[in-house]
C-alpha cells in the first residue's frame, strides 16, 4: 500500500523502504554491524595463524 494520498512516486521526497517507522532499520543495522565485527575477528585470527608460520 502506498503511504501517500496520491499513488505516484513524484510525491516521495526522501528515502523510502520497507520497515520505515518500525524497528527494522535499527535491527538491520545491528545485524549488519555484528556481521562486520564477526568477519573482522575471523579474518584477524586467520591472518594471525598464517603469520605464525613465518615466525619459526
């Protein structure tokens, strides 16, 4: 359902996406942030293990 009185994209003046006005944008940002942190931790551990091979 279109949230404006006129069913036209010309009346939209900003960002518009599913979940606007609910907890979805904050929740999606939280999930994305957690995934980024997990990838960084995994990458750091992997690179540290590879670097230990050269310290011998």
